[in-house]
């Protein structure tokens, strides 16, 4: 890995906050990234798109952006498209990969087409949510099953449905966040996540993190605001399983066209130890509870150096060369 010279990176905007349902988490992530970059000598400044016009980035002479936004209008290709028009390189995936990965249904379609394992699902579009159509879903997927909004993150709007009587309320919760609803086969087993760093042939999968949540409730509260969840990194999984998860995560990353960094979330089915891809995060969390920093630490990369390495990968879809690439 080439050495990154902080001074060569120019004036940097750390984008965090935003207007999505994950604003609170984004502020936590962005604050951590900002402090880390400054500690390494980067000329980094906070920038909240909810409060300021993105055009100010160009007027104020920012050379690149670290995108620490989560969810809509930050992780879904919209901010990436604006930065493309402004000609300001940014971290993470480009417009297409960001928008596709934000939509779990589109993501699953691509993975299925390429032969990657992902749980079976039923999509309830906005015009397919009659009582009869909702109640028919367990007949297809079995019980229990998961109901979620397909374009949200951080477990927002997610329900584990144990019986037919819960379906209506689960869908009602999901449509508070998205017009469409994703119903997904429940995979009984262990939850794991795998961080990815780099682009193209240089992309690598970092050590797998195994997640042990109380009663399997790896929800919004447990993800960010309690210490009840136990994280294991090294994962403690058999070497062959760890290798296979990293292989699948990297393939999923490539097939969505991701770059820079990301994180794949998976389940390992208890009955046969088969891994299933759940989703790809193209702007992963960077809070004190976040999993990419944990995985990087197991690979010998400190939080501050992780932020610096991600920042150094900032680029544009157009492939425009960036002055300040360090060697």
C-alpha cells in the first residue's frame, strides 16, 4: 500500500449529517472521521448538506470529499451525482453502484443473476399491498420472515414476523420509510459482516466480524447505543468458512461496481453453514460501534490510518486524474 501524504490531499470536506433517517448516526460517523483526519495532519472541515448548498464546496476550494453520509440523499447516488457535476472527487462508490446498492431489491436481482447466494424474497410494490397480497407472503417464504423498507439502512423499519397476524403491522411500519416493501426469507444462524477496501483488482476483503446480539436483536438501538452486542474479530469461524465469506463479499462488491470501500452483511445458515448476502453498504458507519474500523484494526490498520486510506481513494466516475495521489 502506498504511503499517503496528508498535505497532498488538499482541502477536504467531511460530509455528514444530511436529511435521511440515519442523520444521527451520520453525525457520529462524520465527527469521528473529521477528528481522525485532522489528527493525521489533513486540512479537513465539517460540511452538512442539510444546512449548506453543495455548490459552496467548489466556491470554498475543496479538493475532495469524504462522504460520511448514510441513507438517502447521501448513500444513494444523489450526492455522488452532484459531486460529479462539481468535479470534486469523493470517497466510496460512484453514482450507479451507490444507487443500486441502496436498493436492496435491485441488489438482490444482480446477485441472483450472477449466482451469488441471497435469501429468497417477495417485493410488495406500492400497488401490491392489499390485505390479501400481504397475507399471501408467508405462504411463499415461510415463517418467520423479515419485512423491511428496501431503501433504508441501520435496521430502520425492520420487523421479524413470527406469524400471519403480524404481517399487516410490519408492512405498515416499512411503508413509513418507503413506498415499496421487501419481504425476505429469514435465515436462522449467525450474522457476520465483511469490510472491503480498494477498487478493481486492488480491492481486498478484510477480516470477518461475527456479531452476537442479545436474542438475535441486532437492531438500531443495539447497533449504536448499547454495549450488549458482542463482536468477534477474528471471527472464530473455521478457516474455510472465513475464506468463503471473504470471497463472496468481494465478488458481491465487484458485481455491483463498488469502489473505494464498503461492507457486505451476511447470514450463515445454521443448518448447513451456507452464507447468504443481505446487503452492501457503500458508505459504512464509522462510529465507536462500527464494524469496518473493527475489521481494519484486526488487519493492523488504525482508525486514523483507515480514514486516511479511504480518503486517498477519492475519485470521480469519469476517471479524471486527481493531483495529490501519493506514492
